[in-house]
C-alpha cells in the first residue's frame, strides 16, 4: 500500500479533533515546502572567492586538524 492510500485510511480512523490537527499540520508542511528556496551547492557558495585547494593541501589540513584527537577530558 502506498502512502497516498495509507494516509486517508489512518486519518479516517482518528477522532475529528485529531483529523483537524493532521490537516493543520499538513497545511503547515505544504507552506514550509513552498517557502523553501532552491538548494545552493557548495560550489555556488565558493564561486568568486578564488579558493583553490589541491588534494595534498586538503590531506595536510586534515592531518593537522585530527593530530590531537582524541584529547583527554579535563
């Protein structure tokens, strides 16, 4: 059974006040989805910053960041 088929059946089994809550929540979800802008990729966010990292530079930075991990708790 698909979600489109299952949702109405589940909602019909609920008391009226719970059905109203489901309707309100569904409307809120729809509004949130409509107001959400398009996803921006990391490439788009970095465009124009002229950042150029080689694989070796990334690996070196990772080694440096993780060199003290895990530290002993204070």
